[in-house]
């Protein structure tokens, strides 16, 4: 039987095998034709792609421009900083690589993984920053293991540095990693993931100047993605330096004044609008935000009840209180409701529209004219004005004199404030305007809300006897065009038509308030003709105040001062608010005096 | 056990082609891994020597004896596959390795030899023009048990590499139209169900990006695209040995294993591709034409299944490098780095030699 096998007929299966082989020959021909197509016909296309692969473009980050004060003192600079990045292409095993890197950097592997996953879509050779601001020990530790860890690289980058910490933090703003939403915006079209961009303040407003131009290095890289040779290099160009109008000493003084007191200070040149000092407390240290990896701290600050990130000079909304009285006076004079000789008798109280109204001095001021009404901040005089001027006129003059509009200062985020009128009340509260409310507005209470910067601009306008000025942080003659926040459209403000004599009358009252026996006399500076007005703005409604009084808790008002000096040819405006500081004369005025004094000593 | 006649009848040309292809492979492995730790070309050379010795030793055993005991080999292989599923060391994410003293061996590769012998035994007494249902189902079941075990490891590439053996057996045994249609339908159904339920995400992406590689050039399409760029940028003459930027610059993944042919395309160009294909073709042709040198049916089956197995792996791998086939994790037989695969292919060719050298023997 077995022997038969030798002679069995295998021709059928041998034939099938040969047919299969014929098919294999056909597939071989097809295979070679496919390679012909790819290697010969499409050669150019693939060759170009492979060249792009071999030559790697490395971005060289530019240094940001410096920020100096008006005398050239460097307030914001750059320091060298090391960052560690992972190149995924060089990882043999991702999880193992994350673990090794995490161990070396004392991080959690999850943190590294999360970080890398965030940039999943980036090319594999692009370094992903996993840790920045490395210490020298960390750099040494990584360098020593360089060859075991081809996936981890150390890069030097310029890092923003604020040498004075929280100094002028609201003016500068801070930098943070660019957000995916910002990446979509046209103005950031050349920026990369992981770049740090200005988020507020001057850093944001002048980002386009400060950022500089990215350099480029074309490198041939080796098998591990390391540089072998540099083919060409375009150095990064440092961003433009910016000279601010700030005066270091005045800014420092302003911040000392506010130390541990919530509030805001603006010091401004009335002629040019240059801001010499802009302080807001509580403040923050922008150095802490530059780090890409401590968002908790930032979120804590964001959610802090004191709002340290808020720039109170442009975003703090306060009741103006008595510093609104010059506005009323100018309206009264311009409308001819009163003149310099009109007298009202202050007995310390008055019934208006059936409601008792009190002067802050319960024994009364006796007969007062417009100058002494401003000097002594007599409420009764302004109640009488409030009875005689329509609320529409009051709001018109308030707008004319700088309230209810943005000042167009060159940092973003400015608030408009609120100048109420019947139409506003109908629209927002769906209620009619009551005449009693006009009386409240007449002494700067009621729904009226202003920002400290608006008050400073308003004061400059009085000092200039009617000439308007736009506040600016950029020094006036620095040769750089001022850039306005995008949100600020140009509105048509009412034109100023008040005669110079009316301003002179108000200025006389403000001068007397400081230099004679007025409410602002604590701001008096020898050999410097300071004119000023204090305010003590009620923070709570009268009902709430009664309740607080019953609980024997101290009710403190916001303490305002605004003024300028010297009286003729004014050089400086100082506006100051201390939240819950009590009377303006007691708290704000003496601090303002210190600023006037410092300015006089430095510049006169 | 080998007499002089048999020794004279050893197909030295086939062994020569086998070694020549392996040496070409080692040269390319050197180019694609010389900057990596772990001296792959030397290891591959050692594997070649070991495989060559195994090939010669294997010749001493008459293939008819091996076929007789094939069921035992098969059961032992299944047992080992099952055991490593339970106890296996986890290497490279799959449980497919057994650690020996110096080398590691994938039992799933060796299983292919056992399957070839077992299927040859099954079909040796079978003389009808087309395959009857019973044999068809039985042989398919015998193949799918180890395929399933290997796929569970999970090593889809190797599991896929087993299927051509069954295809070879079916081609020889003859399929009527109904069987052919049934197999096609089964393939589509198994493919669709597997795609939906069993494939891991990365495998599914591999299939999807085969169709749209440009959609996601840095995701799973990356491998295909980089491989195509490597091949295409080689042009007619190539960039030169050790000078392929794609391979030398790490843009190409798995250069010394699954994508070794892309290194050939890039560094040696179309000329190199043609030369290596010709060399490979000579080997495959010699295998296919050996079916005429068998004295019995078992021998024809063995030779043909070996030829189909190596041919299919070759085509799948090469078409994968130019994006005509999904990345399946199938190495290029003889050229890719990998000891188990090399040993298996040498043993398979050893079976062919075994059949051929005993063709004039009277039993």
C-alpha cells in the first residue's frame, strides 16, 4: 500500500500550486509597479516631505521689552530661566518615560501625563514643557542623566521678572500661558502653545510692542532629534522697551500710603494726562503667575473676597460723596441758578420734599455762598442747588465733567461707572425717578458711581479750567503711539461749555478747603498751592446704617480726597480713596498731602 | 539517518537563497539600528547560525515521522500557548514570549510548524477534487484554536500570519464556488465583528487611517505616512546606505522590525527594491516549484503551505510599508529583526528540504 503512494497521481494539486505561483508572479509585478509609482513618479513630492522632516525649525523665543519709569528706572525686566520639556518622539515607552521624568523632577507621573495629553495634537518632535523655573540643582541632576533620558531636554528661556514684586502690579498686569481661545484670535496668530502672554495691564495693552520677534534656527538633527549642525539662524529681536509715565518714588509712596488699607491712588499730570502713580490695594506679585504650573494660587487670588487682582483705580466703583459737589457747583453757575453771591443759610438741617436732610455739621454753617460751601463741604447749600436743578441737567454736567464715560486710559478693563437719570431708572429698575433722589445725587450719594481714575480726570479738567485730558500710562514724549483697549469705542460726550470764571470760583473754594479752615486742610503743603476737595461717601443705605448703629458697630464711610497743585499752572493731580477710611479730611487728605509734598520736593 | 544520496539531494541552492536573504536583512538591520543600544545585527547573525543548525538537525528526522506525531506537537503548542496566557511574562504589551537563557522565543511562531505538519497529515489521504464540508470545518477549527489563543495575547499580527497556512491547504484541496463564497462571507463577517468588538482602538485606527492617512498625519496615520515618505524619497537610486534621513532621524517607526522594507526603499532606492524583490522572488519561486519534487501528497502539501505562508507574510509586510495594507505587526520574513520568526521560517524551509531530499527514497 505504501509503495503505491510513490506512484499516486499528484498532477491536480501540483497544477493548483503552479496556478497559485502564477498569481504570486502577478502580485510581484503589481508590487514593483506600485514602488515605481511611489519612488519614481511621486519622487519629488515625497523628497520634499522628507527634507522638511530632516531639517527642523526651532523657534527662538524673543525677550520681552523692558518697562521703565519716566526717569528710565527699570521696573520690569527678563531673567534667564530653565525649563524641562519632553520630546515624545524620543520616548521608547510613554508611561515608562513619564514615570522616569516624574521621578527625576519630583513630580507625580499623572501630572506629567496630563500635561503631555494637553498638547496631544502637537507634532511628536515638538518639546512639551513639563516643568519650568528649574533650580540649578534640578538642571544639574537632569544634565547628569542626559544620555539615559533622550526624551527630556532642558531649554533656556527668558523669563519675565518684576524686581519690585507687587510694586505697580495693577499697572503692569501679569503674564500667563496663552489660552486655546486666544490662540484663535488674529492678534495672537504668530504665537505658539505654551507661550506666555500679557493678560492684563500694560503687559496686555502693549503686548504687540513688548513681545518682540521670534527668531528661528534651522537645524539638521541627529537620530535622537538632537542638533548636529545649524544651517541658518535668525536671532530673536527683543521687544520694544516701554517708558511709562510712572514716577518710581511717587508710586512707591502711593503704595506705602495704601499699605494694608483697601483703596486706590491716582497721581496724574493735568496737562498731559500722564499717570505718575496708579496704586490699588490689595495687590499681587506678578512673578508668581509667570510659572506655568501654579494655577491654584491664581485661582485663590481670583476668588479672594478682597479682589486683589482688580485694579481699583479703573474698576473700583464708588459713590463720589462730597467730591461730586464741584460738579454741582459748576452746573449751578453755568445754568445761572446761583452766582458767586447767592447765599443759603445752613442751620444743620433741612426738610426737603417732606424728608429731613442733615448737614454733616449738626450746628450748621450759618450763611454760605458757593465758595464757602465748597470750602466747608456744606450739604445744605447743595440740597438747595438740588432743588433748583433738574436731574437731567445734573447728569448732563456730570458726563460733561468726566463721569459715566470711560477715560480711555491705555490699559484694558476700565469700567464706565454710573450717572443716573430718570431714563436709566425706568430702564433698569422700571420705576419713576423721585425728586428726593435728585437731592441725594446733589451731594454725591444715590446710585451715582465713579472710578478713582474718573475722579482724577475730572479734577484735572477743573485744574485746567475746562480743558479735557486723556489719562495715559505711556510717557507722553516716548515716541511710541498710545494704544487703546479694544473695548473702548469713541463716544460722543457732551461738549464742555462752562465759562472759565465758574471754574475759578470752584478752584477758589477748593483752595480755601485746603489752605484756610476747610475740610481738606490736612492736605496743605508749605510753599505749594494745593487745591482740594474731600469726600466721605456713605457705603451703606441709611436703613442698613441704623441697623448697624443699633448693633453698636462702627459705620465708616469711604474716605475720598481729590485735588491738584499748584493753583496756577497746575502740575499734579492727586486722587485718593481709602475704603472704610472714615472722613475724607481725616484719612485721605493728610495722605494726599504727603504725595503733594514728595512731588514738590522732587520736581520743584 | 541521512545517507549519501539524500545528502546529495539537499537543495543547496535553496539554503543559499535563504542565507543570502537573511544576510541582506542583517545589513539593513544594521543601517536601521546601529545607533540604538542592543546590537541587533549581531543578535540576528547569532539567530541565523542557531536557525541554520536547527534547519540541518531537523533534516535528520523524516518528514513522514514528523507528520505522524504532528497531533502531539500541535497539542503541546496549544498547551504552551494556554499556559503563557495565564503565566506569561508581559513583554512589549503582549504575553507571547518565553524566556530562555540567552534568547527569547515566541511559541506562537513555532506553532505554525506544528500546524503545517498537522494539516498535511489531515489532507494526505484526501483525493477528491474539492474539499468536503467535514474536512473543511475540521481543518478550519484546528487553525482557529491557536489563532484565537494568539490573538488573545494579544498579538494580532502573528495570529494573522497563521491564516495563510489554512489558505494554502484549502487552495490545494480545492474549493468549489460555494466554499469560496462561504469563506469570503465568513472573512467579511469576522472582520466586521472583530472591527467592532475585538480590535483595540489603535488597531481600529490603523485600519481607518489606511483609507485616510492624510487626515491625521501625526496620529495613527503617522506611521503609514512616514513610511511612504521614506520609500518615496528614496527615488531611483536611494539616499545611500546608512544615509536615509527618515530612518536615521527616527521619523520612521519600528525601522528594524516591521518597517525594514521602508529603510530599503529609502536608502537603496527603486534599484535596491527591485534587487531585493528579485532575490526574494528567486527564493519563493524555488519553494513553489519544489512541489514537483515531492514523491507524495503530504510533501506537496507541506511545501505549498510553507511557500504560501512566507509569500503572504512578505506581501502583507511590503504592501504595508507603502500603505496598501493596514499596519498589522507582521514582520518581513528573513529580513526583519526577530529570532522566533527567523527560526520558524528556517524550520519551515527545512521541511521543504526534507521533502525534496527524500523524493527518491523507497520506503
